C-alpha cells in the first residue's frame, strides 16, 4: 500500500517528468510539422506558377490562331465575289484548295446558304454565329457537335460588307480535333490536362483523358473542396471574367486548377495538374528526415511508456488499497478521508445524508450455508448498492455485514428515504437478502464525521427494533 504522504511527493515529480518529455516530443513534431507545411506551401506556389505559365502558352496559341485566321478571312471577304448561285464565282478554286481534314472555307450568301469547296451547300440561316454576322459582328461559334464532317468543330465567321450592307459571310470551319492535338502536345498532360470551356461550362476542347460529356462544372461537382475552396467561387469568377485558382480533391488526391478568360467570346482556358508529382518530392524529403525524427523520439517515447506504466501500476495499487477486496466498495479508512473532505463543501457540493445498513440474519446465512455463500451475499449487496446510487455517492463496507452510504449533492429531503426504499426493493427482488437501514440528515454546517455516523447507527437500530427489512430516520 502506498503511503499517502509519499504519494503526494511522488506524483508531482512523475507528472513533471512526463510533462517535460511530452513537451520535448511535441516540440519536435511541431517543428517537423511546421517545416513540412512550409515545404508544401513552396511546392504549391511553384505548382501554381508552372500551371499559369502553361495556361498562358495555350492562351497565346489561341489568340495567335484566331487573330491570324480572322485577318485572312477579312482579306478574303474584302476581295471575294458575292455568291450568286451560278457556280462561276472566283473563289471556288480557293474553296476547293481549303478542303482539309482539320478545316475548310465556306462562303455564305445573304439568305444563309453556305457553299463549300466540294460544291455542297447547307442552310445555316438559323445558326447563332450567322445571326451575329448579319449584325456586322465577326465572331466564333460555340462547339458544334458533328458540325465538321461528323466531327465536333467551331466556326470563325466574318461579314462580307458591300456599300455598308452585310451581303454575306466568309466562314472558316475548324475541327476541334486540331485544337485538341495542340493541347495534347503539352508536357502538362503527363500529370494533368488542358481544356477550353464557356461561361456556362460547355467544354469546347479538351486534352485526352477529360470527358466532354456534360459541363466542366458537372465534372467538378462530385469533387471534394476544403479550406474555403468552392465550385461556386469558380463559377462567380468565370461569370465576372476573372482568373483564379481552384484546389479540390479526387479520391483524396489533391488537384490544382487554374483558369482565365481567353478574350475570345466567353471562352475560358483552364489547366489542371495532379499534385502527386510535387507531393512525391515532399515525401522524399520527409523520408530523409524520418530516421532522425525516429531516433530522436524513440528514447523519449520509451521513457514516457515506462513512466506511464509505473504510474498505471501505482494507480492500480492505490485503487486496490482504497476498495474492499470482496465487495468492490470503499474501505472504512478511505471513506473517512473522502467524506471528511466532502463535509467541508457548501451548498450542494457536500454530503447531505448518511445511511447505515446491516444485513438481517447474516450470521444465520453463514451458519446454514457456509462462509462462501455469505461472501456471495456480500458481493451481491455491493453490486445492488452501486446500482441504486450515483457515482458521486460514497459506499463503504463498514465491517462484516455492515455498510454505510454517504449521499452527495443537495437533493430533496425525502430523497434518502426513496433511495432506501429502492435498495430494500432490490434486495427483495434478489430473494436472498433482507436488510435494515438507518438514515440521518447532515446539517448545513455540520462536519463531525463520527457524530453523523452515530446518528445513522441509532436509526439503524430503530429499524431493527421495528422488525427488520425496513428503514428508520433519525432527525
């Protein structure tokens, strides 16, 4: 059994040692965490710079491509004959030469009939890009599914103007596959992708591996966003024509997306990268320092485990010394210390009643069935008393077949009697036990442990004299 005075000196020292060791370990891990957070931030910043650089290259390619095509179309529109349906216009040879796998030239009359180099014609009068041309606007169409020889494509259209009137249009149909080929040629495709989409999210062009089914927002809708990142913020940026970054997680893997307006219609160009390549660098750095971290903490962890083991063993010994070995309730000596301290409290933070309990005819049980049966009865009594009271109440094996219960916390004046009745009822249900209980209230300023106990003992004998298996109260 641990001496109480020695324990009061021992525990603070042990706790101080544990606190010191834990602080050192926490400091090591905190420094390590800070270091890797800073490395991660640096890698993310570098990734963002690389991503923007890649995005700018695509943007430059798009602008140069569209500007060059529009310049050529403007020159063609200024010099070409007006389509009259005769088939003898001067531009037929040029149209035939422009028939390629990736693009073709067409001339549109004022009714919206477009003529191609293969001498086919199509009515495009209802197309949005032609309607804009009639208003004198050069423009680029949305993605036209199957609009270019069964392939998805876009159309660059410019009005043919004579005498300040729009009399037709020159159109260059361009296969989306041509743009995709350029996007696929990017080194980014090893760990990411490029795509072009509209304000509504329609994917115009994408590199391989990115589905064009649905919108770009549909693709991102099932992703996980953290740290204030959201798809709604990206939509707002796109609506306002602003560039931005978006960090999201796919199957718990981080993805980084950069988007910016192209200056062409409402197109946006986006580049995304899987950060595994950059994170692998972080993991390699982590592995180099893992040995140091492990070696510097293993001794400290071992020391902590040893200290915790000692403390756990001592705590078990202390608890074992406080509890009765048979019934599991407090011993008489421990109870005196706990209750004496509790009687110094005020209000509802003190013991307010004491119950003294004695098993009726316990000697007869021992003499008739033996001491083993008597021990089983005592064990059952301890279990019933614990079940009928609260954790903050103190249950004591006072000696032999006598038990004492100190009720903690101010409750109704009749509450002790209700608890006593509950205990007697539980004993009766068990069929093996009957007991007498004496109850006394603790005065508001009363703190004499022995005096209170004597009153409860007197109440117990009142219950015995009244016929046992009941309780009595002494005021």
